[in-house]
C-alpha cells in the first residue's frame, strides 16, 4: 500500500486564510487572502487530478474558505477607507471655500 502525500501548500493556504481574517482590519488581509486563494486553487486543481494520491484536502479547503472571508473583509476595509477619505476631503474642501 502506498502512502498518500500531503497536498502541497495546504498548510500555507490555511495559515494565510487565518492571517487574512485576523489582519483584515489592517488592509493587509486583502493581500494575504488573495495569496491564500491562489495557493488554494492550485492545490484544489492538483487534488482533482489525482485524489487518491493526496491527503489534507480538508485543510486546503478550510484555508481556501478562510481566504475568501479574509479577502471580503479586506476589501470592505479598503472600500470603507476610500469613503472616509472622500468624505473628509469633501468636508475640508467645503470648509476652505466658505
């Protein structure tokens, strides 16, 4: 009986997914989430080609899902700050033209 290999980058995708959620409120979560999504999708492609040869799909899938969540949080954070800067800029411009 041959021993199964661990999926490449499964642990890395999980760590990046967790970090993307934790650091989502600092903007870096968006970047970490995108990297985690990339690693997760590559790992899923490898698993689909030969599922009998690999183990650790649960870890990979959990990292992929957490990367999605972290990417969404990071994106919301970036959009929030764009609105804040736009509102403050508009308020400053309005006050300077009184």
